[in-house]
C-alpha cells in the first residue's frame, strides 16, 4: 500500500531489505530545477531507463502512473530554490517476509557543480573487463543502473587519492568506457561520438542521448565508437556528461592536456538543458 509523501527521517525500509543488504535493486536520478516554476529534466527518458533496469533485474514493471503521481506530490512539497536530485529507488524487498517490492523516492539539494562545469582533470582507471566482455556475460547486468554501487564509490575515492577530479574507466584491452557517474562524449571530425552500449557494460546515458538526438536534428552525424586515451589529443574535445552535474569538459587525462572549445561546451550544455 502506498504511503505518499512522508516527513524526513521517517523509517521506510526493513533491516533485511535486499536493496540494503545485497544491493539487489535499481535506481534512477533526475535533475530538478526550482525557480519561478519547477522543471524536471527529461523525466520520460529517465522513467524508461528505470523500467529497463527493472526488467534486467527480473522485477515487475514499475507502475508509471503511480510513480508520476508520487513524483508530482513530492515536487509539490519541495520549494528549495536551485538544483535538486530526484532519486527513484526500487528493491526486491525484505528477504524474510513477503511484502513485495520496496519503492521510494527522495529529493535532495544537488551538489554544487559550478567548478566541474568549467572543466575537470581526469585519470584513467582499469575496470578489469575487456571491452566486449558483456556480450558473453549479459547476466553481469551491464548497463543496469543498479544499487550495487560500491565499485563506483571506490573509484571516486581512488580519484581523490590520485588528486584528480574524475576517473574514466578503461577496459582491460585499453579502451575508454565511462566515468563512475557520467558518460563519455567526444567531438571529432565535426561529429559527435560516444561509447557503444552493446558488449561494453556501459550505462546508456539519458543526457548524452538528448545531445545526440539534437545534433542529428541539426544535421550533425553521431556515432558509437571506442577510443583509446591517446586518441583524445587528436579530437576537438571530450566531456563527461551527467544528468545531475551537466556537461563537464575534460581538460586533462593522465597528465596530458586535451583540446577544449569553450563555445562548443556551452552549446552542448544548453542542448542538455544546463
């Protein structure tokens, strides 16, 4: 039975919930902008990805109408100006009772991404899988926005240890994949490129898809391709793209400076809604 909007600090999950104990569930995160009006960025696309993640985990399909109703109710209670994060969560539920799935959302203030939107310094980090590993092992849940996030959090800690803003995962055969919480976008030869989804285990980026769709509508060709770190020096620029933080130009990778076109960055950011 749904409970609707509840007060902060209200207990919502049992101690044996499989999302808590095993990371057995999925989530999606959506940017909210509160000003004179409240805007939710690309909600339809995020709900569609949320449904795909649920299907990959063999969870019953989310009730889209119920989620939209809950989102609307929660947004009506949120009046903090500026950027916020709307997080949708589904777990398999409690391990030792038959209460069904746990489904909830939260809204919190977004972290300040002002500096990152001006540019980030990155280091590559071997993820330990070949670039085609997920072709033969779809059960690994590549491309699922899973609650099992310990590896991504460990990668963020590694970035801090290395003194860089971001790490970009590479495959064991040397190709760039994605960042822990952002997709990779590259401009080269007057075209836009991003990492292939099939086989790589990379999460499909809602925001990159928005940018690519707009580019194609403007007559710009778009592609999926694998790049090596050394390839980036000969491009027109690379960006880490996040639904929450926006379009982050990569200024340096592994100590090597990359090309950066500030006007192109502004154009991509506007296209994405930032």
